[in-house]
C-alpha cells in the first residue's frame, strides 16, 4: 500500500531489507569456510572418507525417506538428535511441508491450515491418538471477547524439543481416525526401546524480545531430555521437561466495524451521516469524489491505536515407559502434560465518530465500493477521546495418559491394544476469575477530529478544548479522564476424549498384509460464556476527574505514537495505560458499587464414535517395475448429543446513541437435542517405482471433517443492534444446529517423485477435493425471548413520540438525536412540548450541544416497555447446503551440493476453489468462502558440515480470508500476504556441547487485516525480531 505522503510504502522498504538479508547469507558462507578449514584433513588417495549423516542434513534425509517409503501422500519432519528439534515451534516447522501454512498470533505459529482447509478441518493426533481441541484466541489478537467452540488445535503450547517427529497425512487411510479433510497431523514422542544404554541432553536459552515496555528484555527457556534402556533392550524410560517464559510487546491499529450503505441511504438527511442545513435539503458536508447513484458506500465507526504487552509461561512434561517381558510382547505407557499461562495488558486510544461528518473523501476500491478514506467532524461542544484499558488472562492445559500393548501372536499375526484418556482445557486466568476485563475511560475534551485511512494504518488528528469539561489547563492529561463503563467476559472450553482401539495385522508373505480393527471414541466438549456490564460515569462521562480521584496513581501517561517502529500513526503522543482490573476495582469502590457477578451459559457437545476398518496392502510388479497398492474401507457411526444451560436474556437496554447492553435474569433454560450419522470412507493408494529413483503415486479417498462445535450448540445467542433499528438495521442472533452432517470430501491425488541422491529429491503433485455438506447459513427474521425494542420509533412508543417531535423541530432522527429526545420524553413524563423546549434550549444552530448530550447519556438508560414492539432478530442457523471444489499443485525439492555442506530446499503450493467471496455483494449478503485459502511457498538455505550448521528460511503466504459474515454488513476479513525470514546457527564446541543462535522474523514483517478493500482496515500489528541464544549439553 502506498503512503499518501511520500509514495513509498514501508512494506516495500521491508522487501528491500529482506533482499539485503537474503544476500547476507554470504556471511554464513564465510563462517562455513572457516569451519571447514578447521575440520579439513590432508587428502589421501589411499583413504575413503566415511560420512555419518547427522544434524540438519540427517533430519532432512530421514524425513525424505519417510516420504519416499510411504503409501499415499505423506510428509514428515524428524528431530536432529535427542532433545533437538529443527524449530522452536511445531507450527513453524510444519509450514515448510508442501501445502501447509500457519496462522500466527503475535507473530508465532499457532494453528495449521492444509491445502486451504483451516485448523478446524484438520485432525491432530499424538502417537496416533486423537487429541482434544480447546482454543480461545483472546490474547494477542485484538479480540478480547473471543470464546471457545472451535476444533482448532493450538500448536504454540507444544515444546518442539520433546517431539521426535511430525507426520502429515494428506490422503485418507482406513486405519487413521477420521476428522481431517485437509490432513491428519501426527505428533510423535520419544520411545526408549530400540537402543540400549542412556542418552540425554540439557539445554538453556535466553530469549530476547525487542521494544518491550514492562516485559523482560531476556527471558529463560530451559529443557531437558533423558532416555535409558537396559542392556537387554527390554525395559526403558524416556523423560522430557521444559519451562519457558516469553514477553512480547506489539503496537496495533484497529477499527471496530465498517458500515456498508446504499448511496441513497447514506445521503438521506434522516440517516444522520451527513450535515444538512435546517431545511434538511442543503448539504453542508464537503464531499470529494462523491459516489454516484446506485453505488455502495463504506465508512468506519472509529479508529484505534493500542499497545499490547503479553507474557507467557509454558510448561511441558512428557514421560514414556516401555517393557518387553517376552519377545512377542511390548507394553508402552506414556503421559503428556502441557500448561500455558498467557496474560495480556492492552491500552487503547480511540477516536469515535459522533456524526454527522463535515468532510469526507471517497475512493473507489477494487471491489467497486466507494470507501470513505478521510473523514472529519466538528463538535458542538466537546466529545470524549477513549482510553480503554484491557486485561486478558488464559490458562491452557493438555493432559494425556495412554497405554499400548502389542502382541506378536506369531511371525505373521499381531494384535495391538491402545487406550488413552486426554483432556484439553482453556480456562479464565484473571485474578477476578474472568477471561477479560475492560474498563472504559475517556477525556471529554475533543472539539474536532479526523482520520485518514489512505496509509497502512489510520492517521488520527484531533483538537482539544478542556475548558468546557476538562481541568482547563490547556492540554490533555490524566486530570481530564473520567470513567465510563466496566465490562468483563468469562469464557472457557474443555474437551475430553477417551479412545480405545484394537488393531489386527496379518502378514501374508512379507510383501502383502491385511490390517483391520475397531476404534471406539467418546468426546465431550463444553464451553461456558458470560459477560457483565456496569455503568460508572457512563458513556457520557458524568464525572470527569473521577479516575484521578478514585484510582490515584493507577494510570500512567506515555507516548503511544512514539512506540511505533514502521507504521506511521497520527496524533497519539499523549495516551494512558494501567492495569484494567485495578482501575476498575478502584472506580467501583469510589462509586460504592461491587463488581457484578457473571451469568454463565454452558454448551456441551458429546460425540460417541464407533468405527471398524479393514485395509489390504499388496506389493508386486507392473510392467516389470515394483508397485504397491493399499485399499481400505472405514465405517463410522457417530451419535451426537447437544445440551445446554442457557442464561435467559430479559432485556436489551439502550445505553447511549448506538450502545446497548443485554440484561440477564436469574432464569436458566435447560436444552437438549440428539442426532446421528454414519459414513463409509474408502481409500485406494497406488505407488509405482517406474525407476529405482522415480516413484509415481495415485490416490483416492473419502475423508470427513466434523462441524465446528459452535455451529452445533443447542442455544440461541442474541446480539445487540449496531444502532437504533429505526435507522435501518436489525439486531442479529445465531442458533446452533446439532443435526449438522460432517463435511465429506472425495479426494484425488497424483504425484511424481525423483530421488536422485541420498538426500536429494524433486516432487510434483496435483490434488483435487470435491466437498459435500459444506456448511452455509439459513436466515430467518424472528423475535426471541419476547425481547422488546425501545429504538424502533413506532407509533405510540416513546421513541416514536421522540421521532415525531424531532420532525416538528426540523431535526433528523440521528442516533444521538433520537436517544436524546427519547430520554427527554421520559424525563418529562411524556410531555413532548417540554421535551422539545429542553432540546431546543440545548442546541446551537440546530446542533445539540455535546455537553448536554453527555449529561443525558450519563443519566439515562432506556429499557423497553409494553408500548414498544418486539425486536426482530435476523437469526442465522447453520445448515448443510453448499458444495465446494478445491484443487491445486504442490512442488517440492531438496538438494545438497556434494560434500560442501551446502544445501537448499523449498516447496510451492497453489490452492484454488469455487467458494471465494464477492466483495461487491450488497450489505447483509451471506457468503461462505473457505477460510484460509491461499498460495504458499518456502525456500531454505542450509549449511551442515563439521562443527557448524545453519539455516536461512523464508516462508511466504498469500492473502487469505480469516473470517466472514462479520457484523450486520456481512464483511470478510482478509489477512494481507505475509512473508517471514528466520535464521539459525549451531556450533558444536565439543562432542557434548553445542551453542545455538536463532533470529525469528528478521525483516520485521507485520500483520495487516482488512475488509472488502485494502483501505478497510480491521487490524494491523507491528511485529519485531526475536532472538534466542542457547547452549545444549548432550550426554
């Protein structure tokens, strides 16, 4: 995106830097030359050099051999050595596999997308066992209200050094559990039996983050791995433990919502968007590049800057014991414990639009929509600039206990029993028991303000006048701050899985075999949600100065804009930050109020899955060349029970011009529903070695992915309207559908692979997925819970009386005007004459004085009465009503240049489909693109010779849709294309000691999320480079 001031984008500058860093690989070459010179021995024509492949090269060669020897399309990553994985994060590793891309939080990989299918469409297993999924993306995302309900597995909590390997199965197999349309991703932990003796490693790292404020510049990461097996190789144990801390500070820019109106609605005098003279026909707003009749107009509600500071503490424990009491028996017991505690302190600066606008500049976007890229408004008096403080706390755990017994009945037959009980959990971890706390404070000193969306982030400007409602010292400072409202959210997700499997194998002749078995799985997933809302000084800030009075010393003044490194924010040199919960408690105490308790709604989804499978593996010759065939069939029967305890809403309270709150009573509704479905899942894999070094593959399979838990809830959730319904909008609601069928995909894969050296190969593949039962949404307009609408302005209602009174005064029924007049009608007991007189007395040139508006906002919340009509909710219900096609190509290569130590690897994946998003669609149009669909590529420069090894890796992902049907307008949210450059260097000092250095995101690539056009910013985040220096001792 081009900056409006100098025509050079900072992102373009970063690309230049990226190229410079790539060129700096020559520095690694110089180090490599020195290391090689140190390691070299005199040449001798009589000696043959023996090369033992270890380290990075050995890991890549083992991964290549897994791919080469697999049936179907399988890719893998293996550890370099005991306790030494190629990456610090599992998701970071897997992104180098063709077709795999990662979703990032705070710049770190967290979830995985495969061939365009997002994390909820992929199945994660641990040593072949289905793992529970529990994720709440509230920390580091800018979305503090996020709840659970997805099937996403969060890889960021898993310590990579405790993993021995990672396998990605892209084609279906009868002997692998269902649930992954994109892929099944199997995490493998260390197994002790195999080599007698003991081995282990201890590593310590110091992690350095840039541009931290309160966090530690250096944080520790300590890990240890130990494996012991007796001399007879009949009993062994393996242990792994890790503790890691990490502090991250990022600068953010956000915008809550983009409105999308037909041009005529936007221009209507009654809409309140534009300023008109008192005759309601003469347009006073200055408009540049006015949109033509019939066009769509997009405009924002606000713009925000934020400082986010996160702290993570991660603990991993893995223990495995194996016992072979006889040659034909092997028992394995293992336990995994993972804990991640994450905290975020977030401080915002918000400029919101009161409307009407006084200046607007439009630009026609690529979508054909006219976007308001510059907006300015003058206030009749002053309004507030917001400084909301937020505190988020989450505690995530994963616990798994498993047991496996393998019995080799004879040379041909074996029987394996496997059972595990695993639980994933994300719980609130704030001191008050909440997930998130937000305390809204503001300074009522803004006389005019503007925002420019033509840069990478919005540029805010404002003028202040603190003589009217501030402390009258001529500047913005903490003395101007007043409280508004306090809010909390309490969300959790728990998923428990119990699984029992029996697998039988019969080996016919060493070349062919039959596998069959049963798989019984019970899953119970529960989410809880709840929120509170408490007015203090209320949105109108009834008591400026109460922050200093009731929360003294808890708010710090700082220069927010000065913290930005690459983005160019506007006026933000005076901002405020503090601990949201401490401030909230201080203010509530000052107002003689207790913090409210949360009414929780609980949803539970239980799935009872019974499966039986058979699979035949045949090997032979075709045209004189070896060929392998695997044919299998899996049958599954799934029973679903959805139950809920729902807190019943009693009212939607109108708290300000376009602000609302949902009130809950003490009543709880008990809900329950059941459904079932079954699936036949065949697979056929053919691999043909047309030459010793060339393999051709063809695969067909059917796979399924179950609907997100949140789509299957038995509850109905109501949302507040974005503005009074009299001004052309309805509130939305969502209901679940426990009877949803899983997505079912028919998959075809073709590939050719050339293995032309011990660690060298090239592969090219094509894949096609035809997906049935894709989930769309039905929509019905209905009343829910008998909730009434105080904003409809129907005849006989108080808001209807207010709208009529406004018309008699020649005033438009804007959100502010309608709320104020309705409150005045209530204040004067229905006496419209008195209400109109008071309204007129507090207006200047037909515009309400903002100070009077703030007084009314603080004094009145409007709850519906019997004269108000019932709310009409646009209620969405998920249904299986879509089909989709996804197809693309995958290419991968790996090449080492003889004995030089140098190598290079990379992959490219294209993803295309017929379920994109139409950015030009009318407001409210429901669309269902496949989230995460994007092309990806990666390239890695490798050096591994003598004591020195290193990698320089670049991973790139094209733009993709992360969310859809956002808000009442049905917006998409795109992630801009993102490329990250990482480097690592390892130096072996002795046979036991290795020092390491890693640098992640060398080019400081940032995240930017937008709507229908690139100017429709939703979220932007500056990310920094993270450095790690470590030492590893091997014994």
